[in-house]
């Protein structure tokens, strides 16, 4: 059983993954309630929800070596394939405007890169259900994981290994320039593209960090002896993340107000005897 508590905004939606001994599924939380968005024996991992809260992208497949990216229309339950299940594709994410999806694309037995595709439409008759969109590879993204796209998809931030270190890299399609931003993993962009959050290991502890992309200034915003992973922004600048503070991984929230005043007080959002991971929120108040 999953217990969702009051940290989820009443008008907003939050998705995250739940891993039990026998199943891996995606949970949709809304109005203080939660339900399974996916069910069944297939693996369903690493969800992201569009800022409008109408679509979810995730990877799914029968096992760890056959995972493909798909998109689900929440209202209708329709599903569209984005990549084949002939490898281990991971970490799909929408651009802020919902028009593009980036993911970690397995291109060979020991190789992967960040690939960007156009989000498939659900309009009847527009395209065959299994017609996959065109793909754009991000230059220099070999070995890339956990992409995060800007509002219009013109910039992508992702995790890459370099000489044994995990670094956060930004690539700007308009300037065709790459920049290493920080050392860490699992980056996420704020919905105004002004801030970056990620998890970083310092003195043997994994905690959440925040960085201003204009000034480059960064600071640690959680300090625990536990594992704080998979941070992502809400629409107001707060951060959702997964942590094993209570033994198993649960979903927590650090509000924008507490971040601003330097408080590390968090709210428990969802708790379960099973592993909960990879939280992502919509932004229902955004002007469309």
C-alpha cells in the first residue's frame, strides 16, 4: 500500500515508480490520492509527466534488456511507442513545452548516447500507432544518462562519466557548444530553466545540490547520512526527491520557501514498504 500525504499540491499531479519483489510500475498521485498508471508483469520505469499534466513518458518492457520509450495519454490511456524494445533505453523526459522527449538511448552492447525525438501525437489518423518519430543524437553525449530538456528543447543537460567521475554536462543546440556544469548525477532543470538540481557524493554522502545556471553558484540543500537521489523541480522551485531515510526509498519534498531560507525541513510525500523512486511533477498553473 502507498500512503500519499499532503505535500502534493491539490491541483497538481506527481508520478513516480514503485518497485516490488515481482512488479515495477508507475504511480500517479493527484488530489491526495494515488493510483497505478501501469500494471502487469512488464517493467515500467523512470516516468516523467508533461508540464501540462496530460501525458507521461516512461520506459517499459519484459525485462532489463528489452526496454523502450513510450508515451501515455493520461485521459484516454492511449499509448504510443517512441523507441524499440531492442535494448535498455532509459530516463525519458519531456521538454517544457511537451514537444520533445530526450532519453538515454542504448546504441550497442556497451554504448549509449542521449537522443531527442518529437513527442508523438494522439490525434486519430495522424500517424500509425507504431510509427516512431525522427531522432536527433546529442553531440558528445556518448555514455550519457538522465537527460533534462529546456523549455523549447534547444538545450539539454545530462549525466556523463569521464575518467571515472560523473559529471553534469550541458549542450546548447543554438550555439553547438558543450559546457561541464558540475560533478554529480541525475540532473533536473527548473521550469524556468534558471536552476539545476542534482545529487552529489560529498564526504561519502549522497545529498541534493542546487545550482544557479547564470552565476554558476551552487549549494548543498540536504544534509543526511542517508541516500538522497533523483531530484526534480516542482513548478514553484521546490524539489521532489527519493530517499531511504526511513529504510526503503520514499518520496520527499523540499519546498521553495525552505530552500530560500536555508531550511532542510522536508515533507514526506509518499511512503510504502516497497521502493518508491524517480518523482516528477507537472506545472498546472503554467500559462499555456
